[in-house]
C-alpha cells in the first residue's frame, strides 16, 4: 500500500509573519516620528517662552533696583507768643518692585518672521521707605515751648509724615525711575533671552512698559 505524500506546507503563515513585521516596522517609524516631533516641540520658541514666563511668575516679585534717599524736613509751631522748631534728617531705602505674577501670556508677542519677542511689563511699584533709625538726626529750637507743652510730639509726628512723603517724592523722580525701569527691562530680557539661547534660538528680546509703548 502506497503511503500518501505529506501535504505542502501552508503558505499563509509566512505571509502573516511578513505582515506582522511590516506592522511592527510602521509602528516603530511612527514612534520615531512622534518622538522627533516632541523633541522639536521642546525647542520651539513659543514653548521655551511659555516655560520662561511660568518661571518668572513663580518668582513672583523682582526687585531690579534699590536706592537710598535722605529727607530733610522742618516743622514749626507757635503758642502763647512762643515758637518752636524741629528739623529732622531721615535716611531711607526704597525698593523698586516688579510684580511678575501680573505677567500674562497676552503680554508676550512672539514674531516668528523676525525671531523677535516683545514683553509688556506691569508698572513698577515702590516698596518702603525702610527707615535707617540709627542714622536719623534731629535739631530743635525753642526749648521753653517744647518743654512746657506737647509741641515736641506734634512736631515729631509732622516731621515723620513729611519725611516719608519726601522720600517717596525723591524715589519717584525722573532719574531714579528711569534707572529702575532700565534695570527691570534688562533683567526681564535676560530671563527670556538666556533660555532661548540655551535652546539654540537666537532671538531679539525687548521688554517695555505700557507707557513706553504709548510714547
């Protein structure tokens, strides 16, 4: 009796293996492309700028400039035909602060055509003055009235109030405000330019205040 020949090996299995290999190759290519896009996105200028903005917002307050001023004020008072005068020399330090928490994405303008970033800053605010109590000097005249009445306390209160107002007035002067704004602009520009440069992106970063833009 003749033994029947073995049936030919099925040809479907190799095809399935080829299809599975092709699918795996396509999946690998897809993952590679996706990873490349994610890598590119990590160095996208707007992504770097957004990360820089978040870092500044978390910093909350920037103090780009501080200045020390000296107020010299005099108050006088007359009673019962007598007069008294006190002069106060009061130094104090004022901080110029930038509230970074107020920076919003809408304050950033990225121009892809020129690789330029413009940042509109919130206005500076003054903190202080912090009075140097050890450096205060006083001069008094009219000892009789100062001794017999409460004129001295009244003059001291008037001088302190006037001196603090004078320190703030000096701090708001044209020159210190110009220096403080310049320092703030420089600090913020560097805070955005350095991460962009580290990502290989050469960009022109310009910080400005709303008043500058209006002018």
